[in-house]
């Protein structure tokens, strides 16, 4: 008992310190990356190196130029680029979130089904793996053609993009759900057997909780993948409201205003990170594990 | 069958790997209500298998297991068993209280009833105050006490324990032995206890079943007539030493009957 009493506060304070320290660490790395970027730029410009590519304001604009671009209007009298991109990001976030939810539900359900049948697992898993070897750019136009005409009004256009995002999302979720459900300690299963628990009970009281760390590891991958999927899905479907539209637009003006495309990339990255952090946050609420096992 | 017979094992054999390995051969055993029976023997003697057969965690190749006058399967479905493994097998995502409440949840108890019983059980294993801790915050001995509380929470008529203290240090083990006896006296349950410690078997049991390996069979049954309740003084009682010696001899005789090493290797 004494041991427990003295152990707990240590754990708590380590966690707190971890929180503050983590933030400082992330900032320090951001600063280091900034230094690396500008340092690389400076050396290449100074010495006139042209390998692997010549460095100038077009190929590698200053970081501050990129950040400044956010607070300038691309068109005279228009809103700041940041405002435009913010709305684009919200649009893409809507697609990605819907795709993520759809993909996670499909992935989880498939994982549960496959975990309960060795035949289905052996029969279907190769095709699930194969599904991810098809380049998403090749199927995106098809999905748009198939799905779009059938969508009700509120989903018009962007619903197809959500389906494409779901296509990237479900894969890691299936694989890890399956592994997680099968990771259960045999003795924990025997315990359930001794209580004469039904398959359903074993699934919800034992297998699913045991699979949670696996599931969340997959959801973190899926969260960022859903943002990438949504952006790529926007490209062939000529949807201009999201970040994909902005990327196509600014890519055309890259040689004049490279900072706009870079700024768009920055916002897209921040959106992906936001998705990731939401999952990390939910994981902390849902999964109770020894502190050292938390990511 | 006598009125208060709880477990009856008749002519039970168990073969694994399509009959290649005989784990148990022609086992007959009867256990009456309130007994504390230890199964002891060297590894490979099938003592855990016998326990698992009684608990319907595995099925006999031949013979029958009757528990409370019904088949072992029926008894399992009726939740007649509380099981404690060598590892505590607590669910990490549940607090101590919720681990203890697990079988009650499955049996459909109401929330208030569960809370009441969990409090009672944690008091019984002297872990009150640890309700909201998670398993990983407890020592091995404390975890095993939670596991015992969980096994007893729904008042099963039989407690099956498979080397429950095998992974603990000697000091903790002796303390938990005394605690287990106190719980056994309080609850009056029937206990089947697998161990490979002679001292533990003699100290705890009303009867020690000595088993021998290849194939697993019952070599001897030693009744333990030490006075109840057993205390630290019991371990210094001359009768205790006599019984320890008897069990040890029974174990050795069981082993001597084993086939010569050369022939065993030949196989």
C-alpha cells in the first residue's frame, strides 16, 4: 500500500511534465526546421549550388514570405488568403470527416466479421490488401461518376469525395481491428468461457476493449489519410470549394506566386495534424492503459 | 452419490494431439461440499488438465465429470464455477471494482446490487479503498486478491484455482495462503487447488491428491487432519511435518513407478 501511495503522484507529475515538455519540444523542432530551411537556402544561394535543383525565390521561398502570404489578398479587394484557405479547409474537413467516419465504420465492421471467420479472413484479406494497391487517382473519377448522380442534394458533389476518403481510411482500420480482436489473452477468453458468456458478450466486453489500442493506432493513420484522400478526391471531380481546388488553382500560378501554393500546403498539413490530434484526444478519454503505453 | 457430493470424476482419460499424448488416465475422484482439495504433482502429471476438465474448459476423451449432480457443461452454463488462474487475468481497461463486477454484469445484476457486492468482496480480500485503481497500479499479490474477489463475487459453489500463487514471492504467498483459508472459512465454498508446493498443499487442504506423470494418474490421496483454523503455528506443528513428509514420499513413489529413463527417451 505504501508503495502504491508513493508511486501514484510520481506518475501524475510525469504526465504533467510530459504535456508541457511535449509542447516545448514540438516548438523547438519547428524552430530547428525553420533554421534548416533558411540555412539550406542561404548556403545554396550563396555558393550557387544547383544540385539537386537551383535554389531561388520560386523553388524555395522564405518561410516568412509563405507566412506573410497568408495575410495578403491574392485578388485586389478580396479577403486574405488565410480566410479563403480557412474556408477551403473547412470544406475539405467536412469531406474528410465524413469519409473518415464512413471508412472507420466499414473498417471496424469488416474487422469484426473477419475476426470471427477464418474462412472469410483467408478469402477476403488478400482482396482488401489489393484494394490499396490501386492508385486512388485512377479510381477517383470513377467513384465520382458512380456516386455523384445518386446523391441527395445536401451531399451533392462532396459526397463522392467522402467516399474516396473512406476508401483510404478503411484499410488500416480493418487490419488493426482484426489484429486487435485476435490479440486477446487466451486465459481472458477462458475466463469468459467459465462465465458461459455468449460470443456477443465476449466481443463487446473483452475483444473490442482489448483491441482499442490497435484500433486507435489505425485511426490515427486513418485520420491523416482521410485528409489526403479528400484532397486527392477533389482533384478529378472539379470541386473548387476545398483545398484540392486551391492547390490546382495556385499550382497554375506557381512560377509567379510560389508562396501561395506553399501556404496552401501549410494549411493542408495543419488540417491533417488537427485530425490526428482529435483522435489522440479521444484516445486519452477512452483508453485506460498504463501511462507508458499511451502514445 | 452422497447428498453433498459436489464433484464426481469417473473413469476420466484425456488424450491430446490425436491420442499421441495421454495427459490423464482412468481418473476417479469425488469431492464433497466444503472440502479444500489440492492436486499436486510434477509438471506433466495432468493436474491442471484435471482442474480444467472439472471446470469444462476442456472435455474428457473418456469418462464423465459430474458437478452438483449435472454435467460439467451444464454446471458451467449455470455459473457454478469461480476460476482463479496463475496470472490474475484482470482486464486492464477496467478498474478494480469493475473487474470484480464483471461476472455480476454478465449475470445481469443491477447496478446498485453490483456496487454493494463489490464493496463486500473487496472488504473480504482487504482491498477496500482500491475500487477505482486500475490493475497495473497494483502489486502482483494485490492483483491476485482482486482475481479471487472476482471469482467469489457471484458465490459460485466451487472455486477452481490453478497455481494461483505460483508467480508470487514466498512471503506474499504465505500471507495469501492464510487469507485464502480465512475466506474459505467465511464463504464455506468448495475449493479445488492446483499447486506444486508440498508445504502449500498441506497447509491449505483437507485432502491432498498426489498425482504422477506419464500418463497422469492419481498416485495417492493424503487426508490432512490438521486442526482448523490453521495459523502460523500450524506450520510448526509436528503433525504438519509428518504430513509434508507423507506427501513427499507419495510423490516419490509416484515418480519411481515411472518407466525407466531409457525407455521414455526411446519414445
